[in-house]
């Protein structure tokens, strides 16, 4: 078997928050006020993909402290 780590395709809020290094409450708040990563809604369940989390973080990439970046995080 390959040495490939198999990850779930969809992550719950707690898992996504852990990957991003933030609290689940922060992601919940960003869903309300906007500015957070894209997510899917299945009933009461909110799901994130690793690709969407990565793209959201990469959108705020900066090259210096004076670079204003994408301003995703509220």
C-alpha cells in the first residue's frame, strides 16, 4: 500500500478549525458575518473541504508587513 495519508473529503467545523488553528466558534461566527472559508450545509451540519480551507488561507498571502493582502478574516 502507498504511504498516502487518506483524509476525509469533508471536514466538520471542529476538524476544520483545528487545521486552521482557530476555535470552532470563530468559524461559526465567520459563517454568520461572512469572510470565512466556503462550506456546504447538510441540514444542521456544516462541512468544509481541505481544498477550500487551503484556498481561503492562500488568499491572504502577503509579501511584507505593509502588504494589505486579501483581507478574508474579519
